[in-house]
């Protein structure tokens, strides 16, 4: 009996796939009931050769339709686990992640999905600090939507582990979503059939390459806009995505549009100041 299936969509990930697979192999070493599936999404580099040659215990399948959700769904179709973990190819499991997930699902039969934040190991300290601030806001949104509005929840795409029967019940992944909004869509649909949990206890290491190229503020606002757009209008705000690859894995902060990033950063600071001042004013008026 397979306890957990690890499904990893991969498109031109020769520089990162080893780190991801090594992390999983290290965590399941000496334990039975686990399988690893790499769903290649038409890679043109050495991704498939690395998996086939260096990881004989890993199943390699091919999904020609571009898009992470298409690859995830292809991997899910051939998987066997009662739980299915969908990880990005540039992620790395932290010690104890599997044990924490298994205990959480065993404790609560109504729990259908667990997800957590990324720890961007290759970004500068300042960028990592900004990401943590973003995640604090993310957690507040999760609490409000999950426990007050009760119509959706929060999933960090590439870190989720899902109960198989719940994913089958909602019809699997939405393969029409190729990048942005796929996690928000999954959270909303899974929330309709059970509990979706987002917790810092399920953090996972990942490359910050996209933030390094496009900017932390830029990507923070983009992810936020797509989350709310899917939640409110059932479609993503951003329809296209840019391929970001670094050959050396040593991601430096190489912004492609510094003026745009600084403008968004300034706008964010001004907006935060206005919100704080408004709340202070409202609170003072309420006390009077």
C-alpha cells in the first residue's frame, strides 16, 4: 500500500531536479510505502536523462501539454498513494515534513490538503525578509477566508499534499490554468469538500529565481492579484508567464526591470502608510 506519492512536474529543470529528488529520497530512506513520479513537461535539456540515469527508483512519465497543472494531473493519474504531494522541481523537503503531514491527516479525517510557505534559500537577506512579511499577510488572508468567509482557503503551489479521494471528488487539477492562479483555484475547490490547512510548520526550501529576476514586490503583488482574481472571478488576472532559469543555481538578485520594482515598492510603502494611518484614526474616533 502506497502511503504518499510525490509528483513533481518538471520543465527544463536540470539545474534543480537533483536537489528536489535527493531531498525526498533522503526523507523516505529505509521506509516503505512511498513513490516518486517526475512528470516531464516537454523538457529540452537534460532533465529526463538525469532522472532516468541517476534515479532508477523514480518513475518518469511525459506530458506534452505545457503547464504545471497538466503535468501534475498526468502524475496524479498514474500515482497510487492515499496522499499525493505535489512539489515543484526546485523545492527541497525539510526534515520531518513527511512525519508531520502523516500525523496531521491521521488526526483529522476531514482534512483534505496541507500547504505551507517557501523558504527561498538563494535570495539575499533583505529579499527573504520581505518575503516573510508577505507571508504574514498571506496567513492573515488565509485565516479570514478559511474561518470567517469559509468560501476558500490558501495553498502555496508546489508545496501541497492532498488526500487522493478529495482531489478525485473535485475532478482533479484545472488544466486550463497553465501557471498563475492554479493554487488559488485548487484551494477554492478543495475547500468545498473538506478542510484546507496552510501552516508555517509545512514550510519547504525553494529557489527564489523568479523573484530574483522579476522582483520581490512585483511578484508579491502579482501573486496577490491572481489569488483574489481567481477567488472573486474564477479566472487568473495574469494570463502569461515568463520562463526563469539559472544555470548555476546561485541565484543573484538580477532584476530585469529595476524601475518597475522600485515604483511598486514605493507604492506599497505609501499604501501601507495610508492603511495604518486610517486604522489609527478610525480607532481613535471609536474610542471617543
